[in-house]
């Protein structure tokens, strides 16, 4: 898992899903209206980077979920062993 802190993960996920797409849309709308050079290229690059960022966050979430399932499984097995020993 790349991101160890759940709060940091939540902020990064919010940035990737809400803030960055909103900023790109704003930049694209204003830039096209004001005829800024290469507006579409800049928006395309920003969107591509944001998509890559989202994939990395998604992979990290899958790895985190696997780790949590393994920890829960191990804890359940330890509880079962303790119960069978009368502890």
C-alpha cells in the first residue's frame, strides 16, 4: 500500500474525483472562450495525468482491501485457536 494514512487517501481521492476535473473544465471553458493557445492540449494532458492518478489510487485501494481481509482472516483464525484451547 502506497498511502498509509486513511485521511490522506480520502483527500487525494476527493482531489482526483472532484477538484481536478472541475479545474480542468473551468480552464477549458475560459481558455476556449478567450482563445488561449493550446487550451485543448493542456486540458487533455491534465485529464490524462488525473486519470493516471485515479488508477494509482484505485490500485492502492484494492491492495489495502486485500491487506485488511488478510488481517481479519488471521485474527479470526487466532480467535478460533484461542477458543479451542479454552482461553
